[in-house]
C-alpha cells in the first residue's frame, strides 16, 4: 500500500526515468500527485451515431473496426495509418498520424469508442487522429491533465489511477459538523471524484469541497 508521503517513483509503472518527468512538474510524492488536478474533462458518455453527428463537431461514436490498419509512409518522419469502422449502419474512415503504438493495438472486428472531430460529405464520414479506446473502458468521463513533453495526459491519468487504487484512505481534515453544515463530501471521496468522476454531479461535489480550500 502507498501513503501520502510515498515517493512517486514507487508507484507501479513509474520508476526512476518517468519519476524525473513528474519531478519537473513539481510532483515528488503521492500527496502532490493526487493534488495535480485535471484542467478539464471530456465526456465520452454521450455517444452519437455517424448519421446523428454534424460535420465539424467533436463527438463520441461507438463502432466496430471492420478493416485492418494499412500503413502509408508519406515522407520521412510522417506515417499515416488508415482503417475503417462501422456503427452498425454507416462506415467511418479513420486516419491516425504517427502513432504506431495505437495503430498496432487495434484489432479488426473488436468494438471501440472514437472521440474527435468528424468530417462529413454527402457520401463519406471521416475522423483524423481521433482518440480511440476499447468500448468496455472508453465510455466514461475522461480527465485531461496539463501534459509536459513525453508525459501525456493519458500517462498522468494512469499513474494517478494506480496511485489511488493502492492508496490508503485519505485522512479527513474537517469535523462532521463542518461537512454537514456546508454539505461537503469527505476528503477521500473528493480527491477520487475530482480525478475520475462518474457524472457531472461528481465533479460539482468535488469542486465544491475544493472551493472551500480544504482539499
């Protein structure tokens, strides 16, 4: 188990090299990590079909991959990966730029959720470099953290998730009377909800406690 004073390098998946990246953000231990809040959220829970989506909108689409990824090297340093998905009625073409890891992780006939800007014509629908996750884990509210170099928002989120899963209950700092008076959730609950809310109400409750300057 971790505690608030545990060095960040001891969190599974961090280690010495990645810890240095966190140090550059002023994050040295679990306590400073869990107080590194998302700058915004992306709500992937409100899905649309291709036909419902308006061209130019950022949308979330549930779809099955129906063609294998094809690699196109445009020039040195620029590789495109193209494949197609279907929402059961319409096909959407996806282009991935310079992300070999993502391209190789995709599997034909598996279900995914796509998040990004959709472009439509009378006959086609496309997405360029959408965010893609497996269906069973993707439909949720995604925290977006200030990224720094190779330390992406997703990487930060994974480390925070691992830390919270292995962290003992965060000690409360307020009396029951104060929490009841201001209708505040516990500190432990607030920290967990501010990073991984299940609903807009969760973010409201977590931010309400934060605004009281007690998180």
